[in-house]
C-alpha cells in the first residue's frame, strides 16, 4: 500500500502541474466565478493537451509519444503566459483574493483522488462488464504512432467507436510513464475527483453568482453538498426495497439501475445508471469518461450567462464548440443532448430579452449555428474515419409504469414541484426571475424531456427487440440525473430561505433529509461494500494481477509481450464471446488480433457476417492440419505471433505440430506458448 500511496501522490502532482499551467486560461473563461473556475483547470488542461495530441496525430504531423505530449504542453504554456501578461493586474488581484479557496479546492481534489484510489485498491481487477474493451482501446492507442488507432479486436481496421476519452487516458498514461494496468485505476479515481471538484465549483457558484452578498461559507457548503450528491447519490430504489421487503437482506445494488428488468424480465430491458454506479463498477466507458467534460460544459454555460458584458465573449463560445466536438468523439449521445440544451438556453434567454420576434430568432441562430458548425470542424478528422450505425428514431413498444418512474425519479419530481411553487411565489412578489432561476427551470424542463423521450421513442441500433430502448434510456436519463442533482441543493437552499413558517420549514427539511438518507446514505454504502468485498483486503492498484492466480502461465506470457514487443504487430488468439475472459491478450497488450469479442464487433461493423467469418477462420488456423491453409490465413491478416494458452486450449482442438514448422517458440511457461512466424514463410 505504501508504494501505491507514492504512485497516487505522483499522479496527483502531474495533474496538479497541468492544472496550474492552464489556470490562466481557466480564469479567462471563469472570471466571474468566486474561485475563478479552479475546479475546472485540470479538466481544461487534459482536454487541450489531448485534443492537440489527437489532431496532430490524425493529420500525421506529430507521432504519439512522450516527447510529443511534452512538446505540446510546452507550446500551450505560452498562451497561458500571454494571458497573465495581458491581464497581469487583474489576474494577480484575483489570486490574492482567492488563494484560500484555491488551496481548499486542491485539498478536496487530493482527498477525493486518494479516497477513490484506495477504494479501487480493494478490487482493482480489469475484468468483467466492458473493462476488456475499454482497456484494449487504451492499450491500442498507447501503441499507436498516428490516429485513428487500430482496433485490437479486428486486425487491419481502425477503431469504429467513440475513442477520444480512451485517448485522453492514453495521453495521461504516456505522460506519467506508469504502466497502464495501474493508470486504469488511477484514471477511474481521477474521474471521481474531477467530477467532485467540478460539481463543487458549480454548486458553490450557483449561490455566489445569484447574489454576491451571500456568505461565501454558505457557497462552499452548498458546493460540497452538491459534489457529494452528484458523485455518491443514487435514486429511491433502496427505499422501495425496504418498503417491499422490510429489510435489506439480499439487496443487490445493480437493481437500482435495471429496475424495470427486475419486474418484467426479458420483456423490456432498460438501463438507467447514474455516476456512483459507474464509479463503483469502474468501466472506463464513454459516459463516465465524458462526465467531467459535461460538468465543464455546464459550468461554462453558467459563466456565459453571468458574463457582465453585453458583448458576446466569443472565446467561450469557441471553447463550447471544442467541447461539443470532444463529446461527439467521446460519447456521441452527449453531443446531441448538450447541443439541444445549449440551443434551448440561448433561445430562452433571447426570448426573455426580445420576446417572440425576428430578433430573437436571428440572435439565437447567430450564436447556435457557429458553435454547432465549429464542433463539426473540430471533430472532422474523427468523423471522416467513423461509420455511424444508428438507424434513426422509432416508436417504442415499451412504456414504464408510472409507479416505477416514481421510484427512479421521485426525488427530482418532488424537487421540481417544490421549485414550481417557489417560482410562483417569486413571480407574485417580484414579477420576474433571476438568471439562475431561469437557467435551472430550463434545465429541469429539458431533463424531464430526456426522461420521457424513451417512453415514446428510441434510437434504433443492432440490439434485439427486448433491448430496443435500453441505450436511449441509459444515455438520456444519465444526463438528466446529472442536471437534476447539480441543482438540488441550490433549490433546497432557495426554498428554505423563502419559507417563513417555522413548522413548514422544519417539515420540508425533514422530508429532504428523509429522501437524502436513502439516496446518499444507503445506496453508496451497499454498492461500495458489495463490489469491493466489504473493503476487507487491500490488493493494490495493478489491474491485471488477477491473472497471476487464475492463469499464471498466460499472465507471464502477456507480461512478456508487453515488455518485449514494440509497435503493433498482430497476434493470433482465440476469438471469444463478449463479456468473457476471451481476448485477454489483445486487450491487455494492445496487439491486434483477427477477431475479438463478437457482439461488440457486430455492433461496430454493422453486421455479424464479417466478424462471424473471421471467428471461423481463427478456428481453422488453430485446428487444421493443412500447413498451406494455415499460412494463407496468417498471411491474409498479416499475423506475426501465435498465442496458445488456456483459453485457446479450452475452445479449440489445436493441431500444434504445424506451428513448429512455420515458426519458432519465443516464449514458454507451462502449457502456454508464443510462436513467432518465420518471415520466410511469407
């Protein structure tokens, strides 16, 4: 554990350094925030460095390497120094006034990074769910010279998926020089800490920007409560379970994210996850990788709305374009969702200024269109190499019972109704709303749209009938959850401030605390203790050490490949089903194989024909006695190495004699062997 502590500290210091370098740029965007947006500085730093790394690599200008990333950081240092030079007096004064808040936020980041890193240390294994896919993407990118990276499960083709978040992970791994088996878990912890810091800043500034006369300590308290709720909060499923069972014996935390499945089985498979579940199961997947970026986007919108000048601050809108492009390349659903939200907010605020008029329409278009067009330009190299497999919008055959929606969204509904009553009172007393109230009301209305949309429509993909709306509901309601919980404590604070009747105030506070006990106190406890085996045995941060016990010979062979093979020559291994331990070689090393997880490649390639054919050819290579047929197939996919381990022997009746005729054994441990194909055979 001591060694892990130094790794965590080193990792923090790396992120701290990046955040300091990019703090001037962050301050430029968030001048009106009481913390100058310090909670976003690391996110901005990582995104800017990663985007430029990706862009130059995609244009084949600069190869992906440690020195290239370092050069990019040095280059990006200069605009930050220029901002300091131009705004020296204003910037210095802000630092002088805000240094205590900045130190506090850095301490919060360090503590939350350590907290979730230690949690991961109790179950660090990179296995199960989507982990092999996510880790494979990172490892393939790490071996890439230019982009797009090779698909480690479809030799000869590039990744046809949203891989930018994995590229960010690879950039930090390359920069840190720490093994990816360790940085995988540090990255999960970093996403937790970045999300906590960003939501703290948003929650605190909702209070601060609304009225700068408010006590700054109150802003900090609201910020902390917001951060805890967003990163650790669940839904009311634990309360429903207690009412139905009388106790928590047998409670299974994933049911809160598959509630409709729980009741109706295969008839209607839905997914409605939220951040704490994502952090617990630790898939380095697009929706989680993009969470800090989403919070940055929402924070930037808040800063734009409270911009003191009447003039449009175009750098902020340009940065919004870049963020939307990153959304598209990381988790495309977020691109659609937040483009719509941005457009709606611009329309609402223009309408309030100019009512329904030509000026409202033209001003909205003049802001929305450049941002949208800019995002397409920023993401163009990705788009040119990506094939979208969505088949349009369809009417759904399934509809959630109202009482189930109440279990999932009862707390946001209570909050929404409370906020509506508050708004009605504000109108009666003041005749209008503050900017924050308009912002939150619009966001709440949009969030309910995201929840109700999958009750009527879904986006068609390859999934079977009973899973037709699973992905749509998952991606839409995830963002609704984020937006609801970001606003929760600000709304509670405003409502409690408005209530004059002491008894009513006590009753409302009691109801809120009752809900929060189950949302914030019960769910994360069950989820963390269940997944991390009661936090009884600390195992360390190495995510692939589990193979040491289950398949020690395969483990040694994989370590040998990681250490001794440079570049991305192709390796043959057994083709396996999705969500299994098959294709661990390609995933854990980043070396491409002929065919990996079948359902995943079926999704990415738009059909089963080619993945199915490849899987059959892999079987032929392993099982045929025909040396010439074997060589022909190896040559077809340009295979350099043949891996024969536990999974290969489990799946195929291997005809091994022919391999000794066309190659030589370069590694052996027990029954596990690696053959290198002699080049003269080709």
